[in-house]
C-alpha cells in the first residue's frame, strides 16, 4: 500500500514522511502506510485519479499549538 500512496502513475502524492499513518516497523526495518482499507476501498483508491493522498494526516503534533500562539 505504501508504494501506491507514495507514487501513482508517476505522480508524487502528499509526502508520506510527514504523515501520521506512516509507521516504522522495527522488525522489518522499514516504513509502511498504516491505513487499513478493505478490498473495495483499496480498489476504489487504485482506480481513482487522486492528486493527493486522501488518507494523509499531518503528523505534526505541534501544529495546533503554533496556531494558538
């Protein structure tokens, strides 16, 4: 799934490096996308023409705090 979220048809989507769904797996020593999609959702995602990843969540915990200041 991570490969699909990072690149779709040669287009780079929202940076997974800053996404809250981009998780590091110590056992496999790699990052992966932690979005859980059922078969229908995955097929819909693959066949669509998203310009940005619809599952992107900003992983910056301090964004709200900076906004309040």
